[in-house]
C-alpha cells in the first residue's frame, strides 16, 4: 500500500469541511459546525492514506451536525 500524506494539510481540510457543512446547513451554529469538522478530521488525520480524509470526515461531521439540528427541534 502506498502512503500518500505529502499533500495533506489538516487545517486546510478542516476549513474545507467546515465551509461545505456551513453551506449545507446555514441554520447550524458556526461553533458546532467548526467543532464537528475538527473532531472528524482529527479522527482520520493519522491514517496512513489520506486521499479520502476530507470525504470521510465530511460525512462524519455532516451526520453529527444533522443530529445536533434535530435535537434542537
């Protein structure tokens, strides 16, 4: 298995996930969106292959934000 981490920027990945989630959930609190993006990216940041960290982290963060929005209702 090839390890590809040279192009991975954790902060940039968090920012991208956060921006996409905020666009998808404009009613979500920015602090919640940021925190869920950080938690999700941190979860996969040490993976040996980083090609899909942004996609997987966004999926996890999206589910967490959806849960937080549904619990507010």
